[in-house]
């Protein structure tokens, strides 16, 4: 079957060229999209025509660094004490929470994240998951939930040495099992300061075995660098380079806020990718970060939300303080870099048949020259009307069609109550 988008105003995601078009969208995880002169005079019985008069259509978005496990944290009980540093935020908030997660909570987190991603025009998620005492099967649980919503994904399990040795071994086993199943993903590590040399070496070996990269937080807080200097006598970037992390072309380095010039050179001259998470950096008060000199930068949310329009706009505005500014064109290109990373994996679910239809009520002219300015200053998730994932409509006039929204929200609410009850039993 084919889906035809008629009377559309097509925005090329790479060149920003604006043109009137009828689009033929193929179905499937590697499906394509092409401009045609018109839909067939007699569409097939399973073909569908979608009138996009007055609508803007462009490629759907991808999130390069998410934390699906944080989805049930909204409104959660306060920490036992107020964190005064980034390590304390981890210890009293996130590590305290992820230790309580079980299968149902993980599934609910993935379903509700999929819901919000879809309604924000995000059809592909690169996730970094943690559930130390429920690692086995956790990645497949997330994958199946995102599959049900209709999203593509690259997942990893966040391994560390912050819990007992058995937990570390279960993380390694879960990673190997998931990637051995044929699923695409990364080998996940938390951060240098929670990863010993044995785990680092074995993670790199796993990545090489499966032809993928490491997905790790790097120098998010200054404490990561302080620990590395004290424990290993080198910077985080140098440690990862020496261990073979940076030479892996599918490696993702999250945050990269506190880097010295040697580390920046190591990253610039390596094939790995950097992910900017502006709002999370601000929320955790770890710093602004500088990204303009890196050749491969993507945008993520770090689990703060699932809105890549918002993430791109935050990154655009903070650049004025962090590194002298950047153009609207540059931030739109950074938003789109995730597609190259996904393509390098050969992962399903991010073909040209992933589209977002905007009902954008502009009071001023929009053309190829000024589209990036419109995007940075005026676009909003409320303008997302229809979302097409892998050639299928999964959001129609703002409502999820692949699953029942009310059921997802009720399930998430139920699991959040269970999680919060555990958190209150300190």
C-alpha cells in the first residue's frame, strides 16, 4: 500500500527548500518517499490519500539521547535530602529511582515516552536505559513497547560499577543478549567515574563483537574529570581514547561539558559522535558546554522531555552565551545529524517515510531562506498535526492512532503510584 500526501508544502530537511508537492510514501521499516506529479487516478484498495492543503510537511525527528526510565519521575516524591551537587542529584534522585524499576514500570515508561515522542513528531529514539535490579530482558521490554507505538529505536543498557559485582555482570549479559538477538543498539556505560577498567575493557570488546559503538556520559559534571585524574592520572577523554572507545565510529559521547583542549582534539579527530543536552545541563547546573567545533554533533533531551523542537530551540538560544552564537541553519542541521548516525547503524525505522505534518499558522511569509528562522523562533509542538512513521499514520490530528492514549496514561499512572510508594519507603 502507499500513502499519498496531496497539496503539501514540502520542506526539504537538508536544504530547507520549500516546494509544492504531492508525496508518495511507502510503508515499511526501510520505506522511502518520493515526489510525484499526482496520485493515481484510481488508487489501490489499500492506498490512502491525505489532503495537506495549507500544511507544511518535512521529515520527522529523532532524539539522539533519551532516558526512557525517567518517564514516571514527573511529580515524584522529593529526595530524602536536597542535592547540593551533581553527584548528589544522581545519588538521591536518579540512582535511588532506577533501583526500584521492574518490568511493568519499564514497560509503562517506554509506552508513555513513545506516546509523547510520537505527538511531538519524534519517530526515532536513541535511549540509554538503567534498571540495576531488573536488567534481564529490560531492553526487549522497551523495544517491544516502542514497536507497539510505531517508533524506531537504538537502545542500550547503562552499565556501571555502582552496585555489586553481580549487577555489573547482569548488565553485560543483557547487552550481549539484546545485540545477539539481532536488535540494533549500542553498548551502554554510565560514565567514567562509575566504570572500572575491567568493565570498560569488556564493554569495548562487546562493541567490537557486535559492530557498534559505546554510548556513555562524558564529563557531564566536573566531578567526572576530578575522579579520572585521581584514579587514573588522566582526563576522561584520554582514558576513553586509550581504551578504544573514541575510535569506534558509532560511539556516542553525551554532554561533553568539561573538556580540556587535548580532549577536544581527540574527539574532533575521531569518528565518534557528541550529543548536546542543553536543558538537562542547565537543570543540573553542570555548565553550558561548547559544541560548535565538533564535526559530528546531535541533539538529545537526556530524559527531560520528548520534544526535539524544544531541544533545538534551547540549543540555539544558549549558544549565544556558551560560544558566541550559531545560526538557525546550523541548529537545524544539528537536529538532523541524528539521521546520519542511525543510517550508519543500518537500523530500521528512520527511512524517508517518516514525516511530520505541521499546521503552522504563520502571520508572515515563509520561504527557503527564512524557514530556519521560523523554526527557531516560532515552531511549537502544538503545530504537529499528523505524524507518519515507517509509512503509517501514527498521529492523526494530534491523537495517537497506533494505541489507545487513555490506556497508556492509565497504565503509566498505575505504575507511577507503585514506584512512588517504593520511593517513600526509605
